[in-house]
C-alpha cells in the first residue's frame, strides 16, 4: 500500500494535497475496488464543496462507490481526463488520478499517512 | 466450439418465409431522410434459426438444471404446477376491463391473496400492484412521504439505511429526493444502535431495514431499532427480500414495521432471473393503509344464504394513486397463490425452517476452510470471505472455478462490508446430497488454492468460453451490432 507522507487522508479513502489543493482516491481504495471501469466527476470548476459533498462516482468490476470531498472550498479545476481513462485511478491514484482541485481549503481534522495506514490495516482483517 | 452469431450465419437471399406477390399498390415512403439506408437483418431458414437458439439455450444454466445458491435472490425450485394454474383458461383469457360480474374468480383470488399476505406478514392491508421488489420499495417510500405530508410535517427528508442494505434501498429514497443517511453495522452484524440513535431526529422520514439483513443475520436488537425510529416520529420500512427465513415464525407487522414489500419471485416461487416478471406486493400497518395505491380488491356485497360475495374495487381515502397498469403481474400472483395454497400455514413454516437449516449446514461445513466474518447462527443465507492467507485468489476466481464443478456461483462482492464476499443462499428445496457436493467442491477449491492456485486463477476450464475479460467488457463497450458510420446523417 502506497501512502505518500506529504498527503492527508480520510477514513473514507480520499486524499488531499495541501500544497496543490488537489484531492482524489487513495491507493488502498483502488486496490480494494480492483479494476475501475467508470468514473464520473460530479462537480465543476466554480462549485463550492463542503466536507462530505459527493465529488465523483466510481465503478469497478466489483462495486460502485461515491467519492466525497475531503475538504471545504471552491473547486478551481476538475480532471477531465479521467472519464476517458478510468484505469488511471488504478495505475496512478495520487498523480494523474487526481479528481478535483480546491482553493482556500485546509486539511484540518484529516489523518496523516501513519494514522491512515493504521486505519486501513484495521479494515483489511 | 464457438457458436457463430446470428449475423455470421446469415446468407444473402436465404429466407424462412416466402412472401406472396403483393396485391396492394406500391407506395413511396414520404421522407427517406428519416430512414436508415441499411438495416442488417440476418437471412436464415427457419431450421437454422431454431438450431442457433437451441444451441444457445444449452449454454444457459437454471434452477431446473442444478443448484443455484445466489445469495439474496432465493433461487428456490419453482414447482411446475404453478405454470399449470396460471394458464387455466379462466385466468388466461380474461381482461381486467371486463365487468366485475364476469371476472369474479380472478377478483376472489386476488382478494384472498391480499388476505393471506396480511396473515403471513402481520400487516393491516396489502396492495398487489407493484411490478417487483424495487417498485414495491418505491411504492412504500411514496406512502411514507404521503403520511408525513398529510400530517403537515414537511421537514422530514432523511432516510436511514444500514451499510449492509441492498442498493435499491438508497436508490428508492434517492428517487424521491430524500437524503440518505448510512447507518453502520456493529461488530456482531447488527445495526449500530449508538449511530442510529445519533441519526434519529425530527427530520427522519424513516428507516429502510432488511431483516434478516444481507449478512443473513437476524438483528438481535430489532425491537430497539424499531422503537428508536418510531420515537423520533419516523416509520419503519422492511425490505422483504429475506422473508424466506421468517414464514410462520416472525411477522414483520408484529415487530412494529409500518410497511414492507414481498418478493413473490423469491419467497413465493415465481420464476425469476431472466424468466420474469416478478411481483412486489406491499403490506402496510394501519396508519399507512389509507395511502395504499388504488384500486384494492374488496368485497362489495357480502355473501348471503343464496349468493357468494361480490368482489370489486375500492379506493383508499388518501391513495397515492395507481402504481401499475391494471392489477400488477396477475400471472405471478396466481403462481404464488398456488404455492401458498399448496403448502398451507404449516408448510410455509417448514419452508423457512429448512431454508435456515440448509444455510447453517453449509456454513458449519465450510467455516473450517473459509473465513466467516460474522460467526453466529445464520438465517436463510450467510456470507464468507473468498480469499486465502498467502495467496492472491479472490472471490471471483473461486466463483469461476465453481462453474467447473457444475455449480452456479454464489453472489459475489455483496454486501460491501465483507471483504471478497461470497454470499450463499441454498434455499429449502435442496437435499443433503446436493448440499454435500456443493460444499465438497468449495472444500476442494480451498485445497487447490494451496496446491494448484493457477487452476483457480484461470478457471473456468469446462465452459464453452472460459474466463471472460470483464474489465475489457466494461471499459470498451460495444452496444450496437453495426458501426455508427452506417447510420443516416
């Protein structure tokens, strides 16, 4: 399981990068979902999101999942490439697989990498 | 050998029908811009068509052919007598628009079916209209909304739904614009009472709960769950998908549920799984009875010494309206009526007892080989994990391998709260030999996972097509049989 130390995490498997304002789905979540075959980003640039606002809907061969905003703020960009290449979420969840970029957001209350890893281990058994 | 497609079998000019010489004047179509220039219709003789589809039908698998332990679907055997009764001419050749005096037998059957479902479930009234389970849910949630609205209580928009629920539950609430609040399960597989308590407030429409739940577990605090929801002014919706565990043992109406749909195509032996249609009657408690869809079947004139009762239609006072053309899927209702009549109260109870016994027998034999995350007496089904320590074998691989052993796989990857879930529901109609050969197959696969994992990863080996590439199928959709450039401009 890959959990970059510079990112913050949620228990519902989203990551947020305070430096770039980008957010997406974690490596652990993509491995649990297995092959992702469909992604729809549910928000647009200019939208305001709260913590918990649904930002994307993802389907794999196993399951469908909603992805929630890990932070509050204004969406400045969404990743338009994902819809045409959902497998990016499997191959590169933290870089090319980013979903939305949010401005004015902070990661207060989110987990650091170590705490998130521990949470994932608890769930794997 | 691969069966060619019907298009590949086509040969220009070949035909199954010879048209007579036209005896009407030729007419030019008014606007050919609206018409396709080409329409590829396969050209075959009748015998080729019959053989093609007969070949394809041999690839099919059904409950008439073998064990079908698809969890949550209750794939019980469907007695053939049900097919005879629903084809009786009095049922088959009548129309719902006939005057009621001429269709008294049909109305009597539907009236009695309403009464029987009331008795089985403990509800005050029943509609037979909904087309199947999810339509029954939608009907039930519409009534819940109408109930709150009629009381002038407009701020209720939250529907509480456990994380083990069928996906149709949040979908039904979502279709009515309600906000879905997910309630987690606790360590024993019950509704987490602390989380439920925190979610209960004056904005709650109600709760949608399947009991036994999709883990096959009867909620040990069901009375507390119902009370918490009622105390905050909410209504309890019961998803009747798992009713096959409860017949003659527990009545949802007695537990305090306000509304529940029945799946006649699960519990009451209507064929389903490509053989539909289903049927999803809904039962309600007294306080929702006035909101039922119209019409219901009633006794219009009581019987007297000389005449039987006259059956007819009635409209509940605050009805949500009609949910389905005419009276729902009447043929399905006749099948289930036959099934209930054939078994009687004691027979129905025995159905549930054997369904629960069979599931527990499978679980007891398998839990040494597969991890069962919620290890307590199950009801009509149970969920185990399709993975083995130190291997990368997944539930999907095990299911594919089961096909080599000539069994339909169990439900995969549901409920979502269990890793690599395999959800197994044997139903009451299977004998001990069948249950033993199924468990023997799963035990053999657990052995192969250690000695020959490749044979599982590459299964199935004995089916006409082998392992399908489901990722490619989902990512590269081909949804029409000719290319878009052949379509008109």
